[in-house]
């Protein structure tokens, strides 16, 4: 395609923007992959030249987007087994070693090589892709960061990330936020800051004061959610809510599924696509649905074999089903609270029962419960308690009404042009350092 030529994307929108070259440097963090590759697909559909540098585990998901694929071997200690971590300190060290500073040297090396080969107009990195950001900064290429969840950096007016806290009020509440945020930042810095600065030094860059400053240095922080869903604080000037990506993962696209027969309410169970030691939790959910006059559709995802779940007669257990299809028939979703599942459920106008396991899931749960769009119960709750929560939400139409109201704003933001407007607004490269 020549510069200035018009194209039509998959949604039927006409693009007259000059084709640009984008390099995505992405990390395999499970639920973040489908929305990030949804961004890739949208740029490809609009005629841009897009290359994705990602781990080999993502290859089969990258190729259907139409982007060029570069296999990355970033190194680092491998899988973060966060369900085994029992303290905030161990969680901070795990995040640093496995997601931030650990892979950074390999990410930086391979991103720098890719930049030298394809000369991108913009590098787009996963939020934890610190090394890719460093390489872009060193090469003088602007970089954006993808944040496919609620806003994680500490800012005035937003509760600290990862704690499942509601917004604070008054001077004591503001003090709570400052103290907790400072403590969390300090724990991350203890393990991540020195290794990050070592990589920056290797690429001729000055040291940063806090680990999060690398992300703060992005041209744009693209928040892939709805401001109506998040607890919005005083965002920095380069942060933008650009709406959620509602795409199903590539591995679920062609899966056949059949809901149990009958006309009783359909409850979709959608837990983590990565292993979070949740087999027993899935079994208790299945047992709970077996005690109710409902039909259950349990999707285990690629991390768990459906044969590990003993299903009651009114419950079907499958590896996956495209949630965009299943949610059109469902009345309620039971989930671990991952952002992708929660936001798609709300966009479908459905209430939720959330058994959050960790990561950002408690934050997503409190945003649902505060708006009255569902309830949260412990991941260790008994089948009886889970059954009561499901029955309560199905039996009270107020939950459905609240989910529909919030979902209208979520769906509207998902359909907006804000994401592409920001990505296509890049103006050019800086002077290489």
C-alpha cells in the first residue's frame, strides 16, 4: 500500500492516515495477551506495517493478527507462581524478578535489534516490558505502554493498586493512600530499581528514581479500559483511557460448545486462562451450580484439563467457548475477576459473582461491587456459600440493571476511536542517544 492510500478496517471504518511502522514488544502475561493483540489487529486492519516481538509461547496467537512475528527469548526466571507467595514482600520480589527487571536485559537487547532492522515510527510495549521501553528510549524512538487493566501507578485520588480498596474520603483517606502507595513503591524499588538502572546504564541512559518512572516516560500510557469502570484519579498528562478491547483469545475462536439443555438460567464460569492453583475452586463452583435450578457452562481455559472437574448433570465443562457468544445466552458470570472477563461481562450487561485470586483481581472486584453490578466471595468459599451468592444475584434484578447501566458506558468506550487516534498520532522519532 502506498502512502496516503485509503483502506477500510474490519469495522468498516475508512483510514486515510499515512501508513506507519509499529514495533510491539509484548510479554506473555496470560489475560493481557488478547487485548494487546487486539490492538495489533486493529492497526494491521488499517493498513499499517506492524511487527510483534514476543516470546515463542505467543506465536500461535500473534500470527492470526496478520502482523509480522519475531520470536523473542527474553530470559528471566520464567513463570511467576504467585499463588505460592504468602507476603507482600515475596510478591514484590516475584513481580520484579519474573515480570519487570528479570526479563529486561533480554527484552532490551532484542528490541534494540528489531528497531535497527525495521526502523519503527513507534514502539508499543507491554506495561511490564521494561527492557523494550529502555531500548526504544536509547534508540530515540517514541514508545507507548499498553495497560490492559485499571490504572496501576500511584496517583492522587485513586486507591493503591492491588489491594482491592475502594476510593478514600477525607484527610485520613488521603493519608491511607499516600502511605500504602509509598510502601508498595518502596517494595518494588527494593528488588527492581537497581537492575533496571543497570540496563539503562548499559544503554547510555541516566538512572531513574523509581521503577515506575520507566513507564511514566512513555509518550502515551494507553489504558485499555473504560474510565466509567475505573476509579479515576489525577492522571499524568501522557495517560489516556482509550477503551477496552473485547476480543476473544485466538485459542477460543473455533471451539465448539453446547450449553446444557433446558430453559433455566445459564451461568457461565470463566476463570483464569493461566494456572492459579484453582482446580479446587472450579470444583466447588461446579458443585454449587449442581445444587441450583440453573444450567452451568464451565470453561477451564488451556491451563486445566476439563476431566479434572467432576461435573453435575446440569453443568457442562469445556476447555473454552468464545465468551462473546456464550455471554449472549448467559444470565450471570462467575469468574476469578480478571480484567478481560469482567469487562466483557459488563459490556454484555451481565452481573457477576467474583472469587478473586490475586494480581489485579481484587481491584476489579471492588469496582464491580461498588457499582452494585455483582458480589464478591472468597476463593476459598464453600460450595454452599457460592450457591447462595449465585442465587442472590440471579434473584435480585437490581444487579442486572446496574450491570447493564455500567456496561453501556463500557461498550461505548470499546467502540470509540480513541485508541487508534492516539497510536496514529505519533509524529516521529527523537534524536538517538
